[in-house]
C-alpha cells in the first residue's frame, strides 16, 4: 500500500474517534477543542486529496471562525452562569 493511502486511513479513523469523542464529552470546552481538531484533521485530508481550495476553506471556517464563535459563546454562557449564581446568593442573604 502507498504511504498516502495508509495516512488517509489513519486520519479517517481519527476523524471517527473525534466525532464519537465530541458526543461523549462531558465538558463543553473539551467538545469545542475536539471539534476544532476534527476540522484541522479534515483540512489535512483535503490536502492529501489534492484539493487545496477546500483545505483552506476548512481551516478558515471549520477550525478558525466556527471554533472562535463556539469559544466566545462558551465564555458568554459561563459569564451568565456566574452572574445568575451571584444574583441567587444575593437573594438568599436578603
């Protein structure tokens, strides 16, 4: 077998593992990181399949923009949770 075929097979198996890991992950942050690594691996696969335009798009949109938006959303959710916790504590002490 050629080296590229072996590499493609390994990367496809890693993609499957990433897809399963995102669903089984308990932490939202871990899920976002796994999703970003999934997009990066997919970018490598597009390069191996000699499709650089799709690889660039996957890197920019999949790992870049989407990952950043997920991280910003996660940060806002945590800030709201902290604010709700603080408001709940103030209501109990009054």
